C-alpha cells in the first residue's frame, strides 16, 4: 500500500509536515480549524502514527514535502 490517505488528507498532512499551523492550513484549504484537527486525527489513526514528528518523517519518506537538507 503506497499511500492510504485520500487527497484531502494528503493536502492537510503535506501542509502540517511543512510546519504550517492548523489555522493557516484551514485558511489555505477553506475549511475550519476543527476540520483540520479531524483530518489529522484520521491521518494518525489510518497510519498508526502518534506524533507530528513521525508524521513529518512519513511525509518526507513519501516525498510529500521537500527535504531542504537532503543533498
């Protein structure tokens, strides 16, 4: 299974892994902060990952975000 997340959850995770606060994610996507939180809860449940650091690592591994430190 390459990436089990639906498109909207991928968008939310990409922005969160890039360091965007939930308020900015909500504004960028035109959804509420509560919807962002629900998406993040669903992402954590789907992936079985419990921290933003581990979610960021996942997003980097899946090339969902650019690793500025990679050579």
